[in-house]
C-alpha cells in the first residue's frame, strides 16, 4: 500500500530507522514472541499508510495514518519485561500518551476512533488509524554464535570444499555440524545418483551447514558474528540438478531458495549510525568429490560402480542357510528321480519306444532345472557360488552366472514345451489321429530343444541385460525396460502353460464323454503326471505375476526407505517392504523341485515296470522258465498296424488300441 514519506526523507531512510529499531530482535536478544511483536509495531510506525481525507470539493489532504493502539499494546505486552528494552530509555512507548502536535489527541488511537483535524468551523479532517500489521511469516533472528576456523571434517568432506572462518552457533560444535551436513545429503552422494546432482548437493549442504563468518566489534571486547549463507545460485543449482529426486507425486522437497536464503548481501543495521554487511558464499567447483555406495552395497572390482552386497541382504543368513539346504536336498532328490525314470523307460522293452517314451524324454530335458540347484552343494555354498569378492557374481566374474541363467530359463522352457508335446500326443492317440511317423516325431521332439538351446545361447552371448541380484542366479534385468523379462520369457511361458492346460482339459473331456468316467482309470497316471507338472508351473507363474503386481508398491516402499536413509546415518532403523518374502520365494523353488519325485511316484507305479523287473529276476536270477509278459501286447499292436488302413470299424479298433497303448 502507499506509505507516507515525510518531506526531506526517503523510503530507504525509513527502512534504516525501522531496522535500527528492530536491532535487539534481529540479534536474537529478545524472545520470539517479542521479536514478532517488535517487527509488526516498528513496521507499522515507520511505514504509515497514506490517508487522503477530502479537504474541499476536488481537493484531498495528505496525512499519515497512525498505528492503532492494539498494535502498541501487543508490543508492550510482549516486550515490556525484556531486559534489553527495559535497559533502553524510551524503547517501550506509552500507548495512551497524547501528543500536543496532534492537538492533545492520542498518538495511538483506538480502532474506530479517528484523529480529528479541524480546518475551519465547517471543515474537519478525520484520519483512521492503521490496523496491526499481519506478518507473512514469523520473524527470524540472526543465530547467536561465534566464528571459528574450519576444522578437518570426519563425515561430510566439507573441509575439502570450504576453508577459513565458519559460523558455529552457540551450543553446537563443528563435529556435530559435520554429522548434520552428512546426514542431510549423504544419500545424494551415492554412486547411482547423477554426478551433477551429487556435486550440487555437496556444495549446497556444506555451504548451508558450515556458513562463512564475519566478525564485527560492537563495543570494546564485544563482537558480533554474522553468518554468511550460501548464495541463491547455489540453492537453485541444487534444485535444478536434483529435481528428479526431490520432486515426486507425494511431496515437493525442493528448497524454497528465495524464502530460505537471505539476499546475496545481508545488511544488519545495529543502530541508525552502525550498519554491518555479510556477503553470501559461492563454494568453488574444482573439488574431486568422493562419492559413496548406498547402504547394503559395495564398490565393484573396478571401483567405478556400487553393486548390491552379496548374499542379497534381503534375506538373513539364517534364511539363506535354510534355503540352500532345502533346495540342495530336493535338487539332488529330483535329479536322482529323473535319472531313475529315464533309465527305467530306456531299459523297458515296451516303454522305450515312441510314443510311450515321451515322458522319459520330457524328464530328460527337465533335469536341467533341478540340476541347477545341486550346484549349491557342488560349488561351495551360496557365498562361493552366487557371490564374487563380496558382490553378486556377474557374467564376467565366473561361469555360474552363465550356467544359472541358461539352466533356469532353458530348463523351464523345455519342461513346458514337452508337457505340451506329451499332451498333444495323448490327444492325437485317443482321437485316432496319430498319423505322424515315429522318425519324424523324434526329429521334431529332439530338434526343438536344440533350437531352444541355440536361441537361449544366442541371447546370453549377445546381450548384457543379465544381472545377478545375489539371490540364486542371473536373470534378465530391467536395463531395457521393466517388461523385458516378461516379453522375453514370462508371457511366452504363460501361453505355453495355457496351451498345456488346454490339451489336458480336452483329453479329460474327450475321454469322459466318449468312454465314460470309468475309462479314466486307464489313463490316470499320464493325466496325473501332466497335472502335477502343470500345477508346479502354475504356482511359479502366479508367484511371478503377484510379485510383478506388487513391484510398484515395493518400489514406493524402497523410495521411502531411501528417503529415511538420506536423513539417518543409522539407516538400519529404516524399514521397507521386501519384494521377495522368504516363505513364498522358497516355496517357488520347492514347487519346481518336487516335480521330480512326484513324476517318479506316478510313472514308476505303472504295473508294467514291476512286471518286467519281476520277469527279469525270475528268468535270469532264479533261472525259471516264465512267459514273456508283453507278448500279447505286441501281438495286439501288430494287429493294429495291419488294420490301420482298412474300414471305419478297423479305424475305430485302431483308435481304441491307440488309447489303450497311451494308457499303458
């Protein structure tokens, strides 16, 4: 609003007088309540609004509006007992005092009682008082402290950036200030933060904590220490380079530089005749910043990147021990069961031929998956296998990363591809459409795994998007985008699972409607075998997508953990949600490994295996003359081959025979 400036003075003169009157408050010599009341009263007294009462038609007088009595009384109430004002004669006004210059009227009239100035018997000017000034923000006094020479810092590296005299508030010390500077910005000095942001954070944090200091003598032996804050440009540079880490949907953590920092030159008028100035500080740039690794990470072998500590600190050492023991035991059990199944099928005179041999070949390729988990016991445990020099072993560190990714992805794909092949073969057999020549089928069956082998080998050899998180092995990272692993592996894997379930469902419905529920017992083993494998795959897919859905929540939790760690050197107090809760994670591995023993129980419970082993034992050990148990089955198959090209009745017989052989 327009203010009244007496003739011969300027607004700057009024500002100087007001600043001198607020000197005790500015220097922190009074309470905060008194400081606010002082600022409001002094500003209202120095910068009085212009009153323009009408003196005559078209003519207005120009008079200053006095402060209302309420502002004066607030000042007296808050500051009359302050020692500094009590010692200064005339510093506390008398709010009900009258002035002869005003014709005996009050210098601070009550609100609603204007000052009256009679110009004539007919003309009277009235001037309303100005209401109490409302402060936009609380008055901030200069901190009380002393100038000290900068000491070498233990935490923050600030002594490498600043030197000379620094301002140390009373009750503080440089070591505590060093700790505060480090606590406020050390997360922005981590390796994964862009270097420009780290440098800007380093300069602003150090300059704001270790402010420069100028010392002035007020009286002989009495000195005033003025802090020199960082310049506006230092704060603006910090906001600019670190904006992506300071600005989020939930909060804006950027520094309000214009409000938080004084002008580039701080002017402190102690009295009308004594004014001190303190210029702002701009730290220099040519400092080699030592950037640190975030909690739970360490420098890699080349000392140029922070990587996650290994084993992954997401799990405790006890959880890792339990996981390693369980997957090693079940891994060996699954491998032994798979080898046993394959040998039993390979040695059996009937089961070793296509299409009855399909489960054996499926188990043969599936064994790569459980074989991976046996590496934990063969390679010296989790730390020697997954880790390398304290960090997760990557492709260039040892062969484990390559073998783990190859065996996990290729083995998982092979298992599911063969589920589909077995399901499709069973469907063709029971519907009488199995016209594929065995040689062609075998070439396709074994050519597909070789093709997948070449695909995954090429992917492994050609891309650098493989990363070991320190849990079990290498996987596809999100260096391309967050959907890379889903597009490359999980979405095709889920589609293969859906097709496998479809084959099993069609076989079940066809068998039920064509031959009745009783006929299912002829095929229960092959259907149980398919169902067991598909349920295992179903758990793995469900677990992956559940984790994938929760990934954003976990990421927000991790960001909160980073924010917590950024303000607490004791970061172990900070908590965040784990992406992989231990129990579901462990069950996911066990669900893959339990398939081997289940296959052994289901497939080897076939009476044809026991019949053959009993036959061999009686014939070659006991030397008994026993009939060959599969002679009738072979005659039936030969008859089926003879009738395969004949009439519809013969086709129906072939179909039924095929169904019988599939069940067997």
